[in-house]
C-alpha cells in the first residue's frame, strides 16, 4: 500500500476520517436514544398489561376466595387454608401493582412529573427505610412528556443507587423550575464516591459508569441537558439540568394542572464536582 507524502492529501484524509467518526458517533447516539424510547414504550405497555390482565386475574381470585371463606366457616382447617390463600393473593396483587407503577406510574400521564415523583419517593422511603426529605417547586405548567420521563428515570436511578451503594439513612430531593431551566437534585448523606472513581466518571465511559448512569446521560443529552455528580466524604449529589426555554411554548399549550408541593428543607454542600 502506497502512502502519499503530500501534505494536502494527508490533511484531506484526516478531515474525512474526522467526518466519518463524527457521523458514526451521531448515528450511535440516535440509536441509543431510539432504544431508550422503545424501552419506555415497552415499560408503559408492560405496566398496562400487568394492571389490566394479571391484576384483574388476581382480583378475581380474591373474590372467589372470599366466597370460599363464607362457605367454609364451619370447617376450621379448610377456613384457615382459604385465609392463607387470600393473604397470598393480596400479597401478589400488591406486588403486581407496585411493579406496574414502577415501570410506568399512571400519575405521570395524568398529573405529571411532580405527582409521580412524590408517589415514588413515598414508596421508596417505605421500602428502603431511608428518610427522604423532598422540596418540589409549585408550577402551573407541565414539562413535555419526554422531559418528565427523563427526570423521573433520573430520580428512580439516583435513589436506587443511593440505597444500594451509599449506606445513607437520609436523602434529600429538590426540584426547581426556572424560566429557562428545570433542575432536579438528589443528595444522599452516605459514604460518597472515591476520587479515583470520579475521575473515571469524567471520561464518560459507559463501561465505567454503568448502564443506569449511561441511560440518564443519554436521556438528558437528547434534551440538550446535562448530568452532574458531586461527591465527598459526606455524600453524593446527582443533578440533572434541562433547558425549558425551547419547549415552554409547547408546554403552555397543554392542559396543565396545579401540582401539589412538598415544603421541606433541602440542603446543599460544596463538594468535588464531575459532570457526566
């Protein structure tokens, strides 16, 4: 293979190579964003199927069991067995309902991000036994659905990570809506992230950051937003910032509702910073 020593040809080849790399990178990002959208649609469909099919089946079983309980009152042994079946049916129904709502909470479609987030936080605190202090700004306008879904997934993933990795007993969540941006911030008061790990996170390596963090980043990239991590020995903060100026007119055209606010203290700390 003969390589030309002509500077102009080498420069042209280098420019062409950069163009190909940029094109392929853009194509991969589009593919990744499409996969996230497909995932959201599958979650919505699965949640609906669990609620409408499996949930209704379990509800029918509960009704049938209640009739059996009435028929078997005089037989103590059979009555105890039927009562146990009823308890198992209740447990299964609760688990299916919780799984359905976690996949795609109905409140997201009906009332928007804030109400869905408050519901999720309440359930998370109950399941994890972690104290969560929330502060949500009261807003009249809803954000576009893709923005609300992105913020909800960031909240889900951040609280899940705090539960699994931080060792924290307390977490704060703050959501603020400004004229040009919406900011969601989740802070745990746990062990924090090692400095070496933060350095690797700055490199935005999907393998290093994990699927959850990579998914959050892609969702926010699609919205021209950014994801930031701050961490020290006193805990970790995840901050998602999304521009809303380009979508405010679209949002005003929607039939929005006044969302309920949780008014509780939220604290921030100045810590080492890594944008991811």
